[in-house]
């Protein structure tokens, strides 16, 4: 009895086909045949039959399948041939001679064929492949069958590859073509089959068809999978390209091997990482290496430095050509001219050089085939101009330099790309020291630091600076620093004619398309250190997909850098040139419209984020957002916080831009949108600046509501920052303006703010008065969260007056309302208040529990400003219990956060606990006699 798995699952007894029953029953038999001679556990059989969803009666159904299979085997006389399905502990085993299962015969033949050689190997492998009738396990359903089918198909392909190699070695190409074509067509992404088919086509004299096959497969890989061909297929392609015959007749002039490299750069510094990448890429990863980066970053210097260090790798010579792809004069060197020069350097008589570019390229590839040579192609503009200059030999190495990424070469030839960025501060200082002298650098160390910052690590700028410094060694470097200090004259100070910074940037700019040139100028005007893709789309007035295409053009030219996914920035000197371009080539009204779109984008995003970060504050509509590209949707406070963390520098810069242009309505609304985030992330100095500027803006508007909001938030932010002068005047004016505008809810919140501020200043009775007014007004407004905030303020003010029996119920009521109103900020504040109150009542362990819950809640919402306040208090409670180790841990964490937030006064108070200002730590007196704490109020502002 014979069993078939390499096609439809079946069995034959003599010449009669045996009925194996329904598909799942055949699946059981297939599993047992694949694992023939080994016991298969019952659970494994069930899993392979039904995957993750077996029916309740799975075991009984499996048992019925096994019973029927036994009946089939018995009726077919299988037992007489040594076939038996037996029960083993926990499973079943099919005992069958391997030669009666086609899969096991196939594997034995393949193993014997690989061990044999010559014609016998080919015969055995051919017999193995003949066992396949169709796809393995045809007719068997389920994921196990799919996985096993894929595994067996790979075994089939490997066997066919071994058979093909045997036939090729024996020179029998034609008989392979039909089967190899069919197998390659059914496995379009198996590069092993494609490479063998290209070899067979080339051996059959069909080189053009082989090259066409490579292009078709390369295109499929790129379009459908987004990947390039692997090393084996690329190598086969290059071998085919290098197999063209040498044209004849050809006259060679006896001469020395070409040594065309220019002189190695002097004073080369740094680039250890790039040199290591270049060594690895040129040595193992590929034959073509592209050094890419912005103009002036030192690509040519690196290429020549590496080439001179690696001369022993290329004993057959070195070729060099400057293609002048970004020449300021626009004189690009065509490939046909470079080929003529290379052919002459290789010894071809000028009269024997072919006139056509393709013929020159074929002759060039033929002459250097098999040689160990280096070809350096400098200042390449695009892939098309360099393709004819690529050798066809695997023994040659090509190093390219370009301001573009040359993506076409990477796709077609698997080019290894080494990206160059500016020098690190240490590398830049060492380079300048070597050029102008270490003594001079040490003598004027602070000035040198400023000079390096102005150059931004750009080697070209450092070179111009060094040449100016060495031209007048008796002049102090501070003279150069004064020229570079003003941004408007910085490019002039780094000018050196066609070799200066401005000329290099200008040549890159001229290579841009009109839309790319416009985008470059507008991006130079965009505020902030970096910018995201949606913001770029808003600035340019384009849909996001179109903006992505344009910015990729600038990135390919290394005029912008994508330093994070979908986020871009410019080198400071490039930005200065872009601003020059914008002032010259972009009309003023177009610049203003673009910047207004960008400000509107940031305002929409910041407003949406602010609503999510603190949804219960006063709602002020962003009336001047305008239309255009919208920020990405934000649905949770976590998403809002992440957006603000990423975009904060850009939003702040947009606010300053709006204020500078007196776009007053946008400016004050941006201030309001940023307020909640700045408080949560403890950007307190920024917050004071924002509301100081916004207050001036609303004065120009003259409307009561914006004026009231600005005074309220300016007074509160200054108080939180530790200032005192004029704070109460601002807050009281805000109350009056809100009353005039009929904004009762805002009035209540300003009273609450006054209470908190006066509590910080130890004016506890007036603080309690304002807290009571805030509570009374909040209760009339029907806003649960505002009432809860007012209750928490009352609790704090009462605790400062040592009226803990009244303070605690207020805090508990506030906590209950906060939880019902889904206000985690307020909940954390109430927990902190309760911790403080019970601490003063001598319940230290209970206080630690409240503080810990408050800290956990604040970390959950990213409230870094108030977290150290709770940490200080939890340390105080531990100290009161005599657990000084835990206390110091909490204080140490609080101290680190205060210092990170530049809160000097609070940090000094915590430091005093370590420095012995209050040793030894004593537990506080009983609650009735305990004085008020110096800690800041915990309530939410």
C-alpha cells in the first residue's frame, strides 16, 4: 500500500485508489504520515484539526476518525505490508515503512543526490522531483496544512536548485529552461530561482532576456514589497553586465596604471563612525558606496582621506572625476566626457575611443573587468549621470559623493549609503585647534566656544573661519566673533567667493524645482527649532501627501534633515540662507499668509490639547483659528500631552511670532491654549513671559474678557513663579473686568486664585475670605468641578488656620466631587490636602497613604509641577515617624524635580533638610498647638 502527500492526499492498494473519507479524516492521516514512526499526542492532533476552536466533542470525533482509518487500512490489506495505526500513551502512531510514503522517498532521494556527484546526483534529484504531482497536501484544510505545505514547497525548491546547479555544471542548460521558467513564475519573489534562471538564460545566449528578467523582478520587489534585490541577485546582475566582449580593433598606449586621486586633505579630523561604515560597506556590504550630506559637510574630504588610507586595496589603480553636479557656475561634466578621460587614463589611444556614450561605457567596463580598482565620482547630482560610469566588475569599488540621496542607485544596484552630518562640538574644536593653533584656542577659549556655536559644526564654515583667523594671527578672535554675532551678517562673515558658505547653499538651492524653492524659503521663516509634517503642510498651504513629496525633495538635497519620524529641522546657517531666499524670492504677502496659516495650525492643536488636559476650566472659544490643515485628532489627555511635548517649542515660537507681528487675537488665545500645559509641565518662566506678552496684546484689543483673562493668568503665574509685586492688583482688576463682562464663573475662579496666593503669603484670614466667596459663587453656577476646587481651597485655608476638624470634611467632599466629575487633577489636589491635614493631626501613616495616591495620580496625568510638593510632604511624614531613610529618598526625588524645574526657593528649603538646617528631625507637636506649614498650597490652580 502506497501513500501520497506530494499532491492530493491519497493512498493506493495495488492499482486501486483507496477512499480515505472526508477532509478532516484525511488531515488526521496526513499528520500521522508526516510524523510516521513517531507518536503524535492527542492534544496535538486536536489542535491541528481545529486550531484554537475545537468543538466540545473533539476527542470523540477524533476517535471516530482513527477508527475509520484503521478500518480502511484493514480492508486494503495494509497490515500484511507492515502498516499499523496503534495507540500510544497520550496519542497515536502510524507504523509504516518509509518507502511506502512519497514524502519520505523524496527526502531520501534528495539526501542521496546531495551526497553523490556528477550524473548520478542529477538522476537521483530528477527522480525525487518527479514524485511531486501538485501542491503538497492538496485537499487537506486548516492552518497546519498551510504551514506544512509551505515548508514542503521550500524543500521542493531547494531540491530543484540543487538539480539546476548539477545540470549547469554539466553544461546541460536547455533541458532546464521549461521547468525553471515555470517554477520561477510560480515563485516570483524567490530570488534564488531568478538568479538560476538568469544564469541559464545567459548560458543559452539570451543575455538580454536575462537582464530584462532582472529588471522585472526588481520592479516587482520595489512596487509590491518596498525592498531591493538581495546580494546574490545583484551580484548575478553585475556579472551579466560585465560579460560584454571587448570591442575590436582597439589601440592601447603603454603607460602606468592610473593614479588620479587628488591630494589627501590636510588636518582631517573626526568621522570615526563614517570611516568605519565606509570600510565595512566597501569591504563587505557592496561595491558602490555613496557619501551623502549637505553642501559643506566634508563629503569630498572624507572620500579622499579614506581613499588614500586604502590604496593597498586597489593595486590596479584609482580613477577620479569631479562631475560638478552642484557647481556654482552650473558647468556639469557629462558622463561621455568622463568616460573619454577614463579611457585615456586606461591606455586607449584617443583615435580608438568610440564616439557614442554607450560604446564608451561598454569599452570602459571591459577594460576594468577583473581589476582591483577604485573609482571616485565627486559631486554627483543624480543617478542618471553616474550610471554609465559604474564598472561591471565585482572587483572594483565605486565611492560617490552627492548632496542628493541617489535613491535610484540604491534601488537598482543596492548602493550602500553613508550619511554625513555636522561635526560634534569636540571634533569641531579639535579641527579648529589644528588649523589655527592649540595655544590660540586655549587662550581665547570662551570666544572659540562662541565661534563654534555660530558655525554649527559645519566643516566648510570652520574652514572659512580658520582661514580668516590665520590670515591675521595677531588679531584677537573676538573680532571674528563680533561679525558672526549678528545673524544678518553671519553669512557675509563666512563668505569666501565660490567656496564660501553662501555659494555652496546657493548651488543646492538652484537645483530645486520652483515648488521646492518656494518651500525652502518658507521653511526658513517658520519659527521653532523643528517642525512636523502637518505643520509644514499648513505653512505651504498644501495637502499633507503633497507636502510630504515636497519636503522629501528638500531632504534629498540635504537642505532639511528628518531627525525624527515626520519631523524636520534646518542647520542654523542653512536657515539663515533660506531666510535670505524668502526675503528675495517670496512676496511679502505670501510669506505673511503662510505664517498665519502656521499660527492657526498651532492654535487649533494647542486649543484641542488644552481642552483635553483640563476640560473643566473656563471655556474660551478659539475664534481666530482659521481654516487649513488640522492637527492630528486627539481623543485622550495622554495623546494631548504627547502632542504638546512634541510641538511645545513650535507653539511657543508661533506665539512669539504672532506677538511680534501684533496678531493680537491669535497671540492671547495661544497663551490661553498653552496655559494648562505649562502648568502641568512646570514651564513656569515661559508661562510668566507668555502672559506678560499676552497682556500687552489684549490691551491693544481693548476687549474686557481678554483683558480680564490675561490679568488673571499673569497674576497667578507670577505668584506660582515666586513673585509678589503687583500680583494682587492684577487679580483684583481681573475680578472687576469679569464682573463687567458678566462672567460669574471666571469671577469665582479668580477669587479662588486670590485665596491660594494669599495662603502662600501666610495671610490666612483674607485667604479664607476669598475661598468662601469662590465656594458661594461656584455653588450657584451648577459646575461640580468648580465647586470641588473651591471646597479644596477652603480645606487648605482652614488647615493653615489649624482648624483641622473643619478642613477635613471639606477636603473629603471635594475628593468625592472630583471623582464623580472625572477630574484627576483635582482628585490629586484633594488627596494631597487630606494628607497634609491628617499629618497635622498626627496621623502620619495615613498621611503617607494619601500623599502616595496623589503622587500616583499626578504621575499618571504627567503633572510634574505638583509632584515634588507631594514628595516633600511624604518625606516630612516619614521623618515624623522616625523613618529617616524613607524620608531622605522622598526629599531627594523632590529636590531633583525642583532643580529640573528651576524652582530655586523650593529647592533650597528641601536642601536645608539634608544640610542640617533642622536637625535632629523632631515629630511635630500635637495638632492643637502645631503651627502652619511653610509648604505651598496643593490645590489645583
